[in-house]
């Protein structure tokens, strides 16, 4: 019995030391990337689609390409093929969902939560299955309402840069044909 307790204690100690703490540099770097993106987002609110290439360095290259292909698919004019609807006007290119803030309208503010380390437990199709992710929770505020939305931004270290890997929606939303749990699901549904 004593050896079993000692064995459990060693496993727990190893698990506890393997977890990152809020003071870890990976948390600071991951949080900085998320803050930089949402600062940029708020600066260009309503124009994010048109200026998205300015934020390229903040995104995992494969995710950036997927977003880019969605915005500019089959469009030689380089005008976005998809817009977040920020007015009451409607056209076929507009969607009533802002995929960066998990809401029907663009956010006017954000607050970062405490980051956590882990692997991508939300989606099966990981681009970097062997790389740990840092999860940075973000809460958004909107004009004219006290309601908020939340996301968890997944950040991965690629080479020497920390980049946004995906954005998980909390709670999962139902758009198009079914549940949309993250940015990749949203883009895939939009492209169908």
C-alpha cells in the first residue's frame, strides 16, 4: 500500500512540475500575440477582412492560408468574398457572424483571462499534434449592450514565433448545417 501511495505521489509531482505556471515565458508570449491581434482588430473594426494581410505574422501559416482562401476565394479583384455584417445592409458576401469574437457583430472591447497550457482537446484535426498549445481566454464587449461573448485562442510556437493556431468558441454556436466549435469549423462550413 505504501509503495502504491508513493508511486501516485511521484506521478502527481511529475504532472505538477510539467504544467506551466502563469510566470512561464510561453504564457507571456502567447498572451502578447493574442493582445496584439485584438488590439489590431479593434483598430480596424469593420475593416478586418480588407486589411487582414497586415495580421499575417500573428497566425499559424496554415490557418492564415485557410482564412485568406476563404476571404479571397476565386476573386481576382482581391475584394473580400466574405464580410462580417456591420450594418443593416445585406448582400451575398455578408455573414451575420464575426468569427474572431464569436458574435453577430464586431466587438468594441476585450479582456484577456489567465492562460493555460495543454494540447488541442477540442478538435481532432490538429496541424501540430506534437506541439503543446497555450490557451488564452478572451471576453468581448459590444456596443449598446451589457452582453459578452467568449473565445479561447489557441497559440502555438512555430520556429521562433508564437502564432494563433485556432479560436475555440465558448459556447459552441450553431450556424450553417450544424455546430461550429471553432474558427476552422466556421471557415470549412462557409466554404461548403
